[in-house]
C-alpha cells in the first residue's frame, strides 16, 4: 500500500497546525513541518503497522496513532490506501475528535 488520503477533518487540522506554526515561527518552519508531515503520511502508507493503538482514546482497533513533533496523526489502514483521519496538536482533547459512532465507509470518521 502506498496511497493515502486525508479526510476533510484531517485536512482542516493540517491547515490549522500549519497556520499556527507559521504565525508563531514563520513560513520557513511551516514549510518544513508540511514536508515532514507529508513524508510521515507516505511512510505510514508504506508501513501502516508502525503506529500504535490508543485504547484510552478509541476502542476501534483499526485506528492507529503516530506523533510528529507536538502533533498527533490518527489513521487507519483501508484495503487499498491509508486514511488519515485526524491531524491535530497532541495536547488537544483527543476524546472529542474520536467520538463514535461512525460507520466503516471511507471518510465517515467524525
């Protein structure tokens, strides 16, 4: 598996994370953070088992997590691609991002 896609929620979170980095540290660092996150998405798509489960955040065993600096990525492996569910600062209240119920179709994560 080498493809990945971001859910609308992950795209919004990515924009917020990058805007925060740009506001606080400048465009250059925001660009490097974007490059680092994209490389991480590609790595996780190639090796989806790298992440770890967080039963304290979700009972869905398909959802895995990976940290990139102060940011956390939630993702799940689909049959043909990796679905990036959420990209947010790790210090945020993640329980509100991962509230069930949701169905098994791609892009259905709340």
